[in-house]
C-alpha cells in the first residue's frame, strides 16, 4: 500500500477514482459545468507544472496556446466547414511547432527570458484576436457551430464531463509515465540541480525545450476541449490575464505536484464564484495571491503540507 | 525622403522612452540579478498619477509630477523591502513570479481606483509643432528626447562621480566582494529599486502627452524595454540606451512601411532574433552563460 502511494502513478488512480465518484453525487447543471471546467484547466496546469516545476521556466503565453486551439477550431469550422475533431488534431502539432520556434533559441540561455518572449507572443496573439474582426470576430469573440455531442446517448453536459475527465486521466497517465522514463529522470535531475545535471551529460537545453513544447501542446488540447464544451470563445479567454491565471493556479497548488496542480486549478476556479463582489479587483487579487504565496508558501500548498505531515522523503 | 525623416523622428521619440525602460530594467538586474517584471508599471503609475492629480485634483504640473514620482518610488521601495526582501529563501524563479504578481496587483489597483480610461497630460513645453523641411516635429517629442538625455547623463554622473553610485557599480560587478568592502547590499539594491522607479515615473510623465497612458500600458512598455536591453546588451552602460532607441526606430519603420496595426509585433521578432543570433547583445563585455 505504501509502495503504491509513493509511486508516480498513484495520483492518476486517485484522480480517475475521483472523476468516477464525483459523477455519482447529485450534481446540478452548474456543478457539472464547474467540474468540467476544472478538468479542462487541470490539463493546462499539469503541463505548466512540467515546465515550471521541472524545467524551472515560466511561460506567460499559455493563455495564447489555449486560445490557439479554441480559435483554430472556431475559425476552421466557420470559414472552411472542416470537422472540429480534425481541427483539434491539427492544432496540437501547430502549437508544438510554435513553441519549438519560440523556445529553441531562448532555452539554450541561462535565465528566465522565456517569460518575456512568451509574454510578447501572448500579447501579439491577443492583439490579432482583437483586431482581425473579419477572421476572429474581434473583442466579441465567436460562436462555434457544432452538433451536440452525445457520448453513448448521454446528454451533452455529461458527455463533456466524461470526455474532459477522461482526457485529464490520460494526460496524467502520460505525464506520470514521462516522469518515470529516462527523459523524466533527466527532468527531475534538472529540477534538483541544473549544474549537476549538466555535468552528468544531460542536454539541459533540449530537456527544457521538450517540457515547454509538451506544456504548450497540453494547453492547446485544453483550449480545444474548452471551445467545444462552451461553444463560444472570446479574446479574454486567451489573453495575458488567462496566462497569469494559469501561472497562479500552478504556484498555488505547488510546483512539481500533480495533485497540487488540480487543487490549484480548483481553488482559482471556485474562488471567483465566491468573490463575485470583488470582480472589479480580479487582477489585483490574482497579483496579491501570487505575492503572498511567494512570500509565505513559496513551494505551494501540497508540497508544504506533504513536508509537514507526510512521510519523510527518501 | 520626408516620410523617411519623419519616421526617424517618431522612432527616436518612442525609442527614447524604451531606452529609459531598458535602463531601469538593467539597473535592477545588474545590481540584484532580479528580473523586475513590473518595470512597465513604474511608467504607467508615473503617467496615470500625474495625469489624474492634474485633471481630478487640479494640482499644478510640477506638484502633480512630484506626487506621481513620490508614489511610484514608494511602490518601488515597497516592492523590494516588503516583497522581495521578505521572500528570503526564494529562488530566482520565485522572485520573478513575485514581481509578476506585483505588476498584476498595481495594474489591478490602477484599473479599479484610477479608472480604465486613457489619461493625458499637457506637454512640458507649450504645445506646438514645427515643420522642418516638411518633417513635423512636436515640442513634446523634443522634450522627451531632451528629458531622456538628461536622465541618462544624470545617472551616468551619479554612477561615476559619487561614492553611492560607485557602491552600486561595485555590487553589480561583484556582490560578495562589495559586501566584504563594507557595502550594505540591501541598501544598494533598495536604492536601485527606488532609482529605477524614479526613472520610470519620469519617463511615464514625459511620454504621456504623446502616447497617452492607461492602466494596462505597462505590459507593452516592459516588453519593448526588455527587448531594447537584450538588443543592446546589459554588459555596457550604453547598451540598453542604444538598444531602446533601435527598437523604437525599427518599430517606427515597421509601422510606416509594413503594418501599423501590428507594430508591436516587430519587437517580438527582434527579441527572437537577438536570442537566436546574438544573445549577448550588440555591445557585450563578455558572453552570456549558456547551458
């Protein structure tokens, strides 16, 4: 039992079980929606955590990657009548190539230049979404015209609950097996000490680039789910604020922790629902959370709790 | 030819502002290795606060400018002493996240408390435009360039002629060595945050009559200034200044000859090219560390 809990696959099983158990609760439509959004955002945050927790880099462009998937589907369906599923499959390699082009020169350098470059990418993408009215619908966003999805004859709400929940479990499984592979061991070595990893002959730049590309592809996948589930996308869902929200979710839950990623996403999805009066202060509150976490809980919630109450680490 | 000269004038004007952002970035980065993401927020605060003090509270220009500078410097010092200094055990990436948080906090407070509208300021000199052989020059453009030159020169004199300035240079070149010489690193880095905020506030006040300022102006300025700092290289004192001017010129020509809607995209292209081709910047003293 103890061996199971210390394995990298334990969180996958726990989350799969949670997705099943939550579906048995008497959920209102609103609850199903929140749960589905949580699954979608968790996919992004798990990727972000690979980048921030293991490669030690920050991206402020993941909102744009999220939007890339969503807008590719919305635009492709509207302008060319292509199947949204095909577009979703196409958007993933496109995101991968963009991330590779941005990340390759930067990740060879020491330092945190990726944050600024991805911020620039995100800003330009947001500018395109807001200005190219005839393609993207401008600030009003665009609707996705798509037949309702009925998985095994279930209503669309439940279909998306299972599709997104299922994808979340698949993503977690992929990440767990990645961390269990030689590449994953290289990532963990870099996480512990970049210099030591370098001395051991690990190609640090390549491993960081892999982490960035994988995290960008996951963000795009989540964006595809989001637009098909919500049938609407606006530039706000793909802007800089979204990117910073993703980063906040990642650091709140805890770097390097899969369960922490989901917890961080959950906290930042539920919090605004409770604090609607503070809507005006949304930016300010996000900023304040980031500062407070960095000053008082720099490792995030889950790793801090584990250090205090969990078994001693190896 | 007239169009070409006109683009040079407008390029140098925005370039002077980018040069000031780049200078502020470099000042903090060299002294503390902290990548201060909220650099653009100093400019936004300077412009917004001065504009609102004048428009809403009817303060005269010099008083409004002074108020804006004082509050912005206060924010810069608070960021260091109540934020970064408190997170002692934090790694560089955590400090970067902290400054991103500070930037969001200030932006959010500005949008909620100061409003979401663009703020303007009257020019430093009586508003006038000159025509020199067909090229239109605004008095405020002259004021921006002259002001930027004055700030750069003042900083240079401060760094090379005063003991405090030399302490900053000492900490920048070798923090441990400087500490062993009895220099208080905390005070020096705090001073750099204050100075950097002051440069930002002054830059924001200079730029606002032409560019207008709103709560979200800081992000783009930070990107452009950072691009300038990377292009010029942080190794030499004039690197960020020349880099900032070049980014302004490139942007003016890009907007003039290619596309004005996507003028902000040129900075990104420059940034990616610098990273790929010359990561140490144009004027490097030594090569950057590669991993």
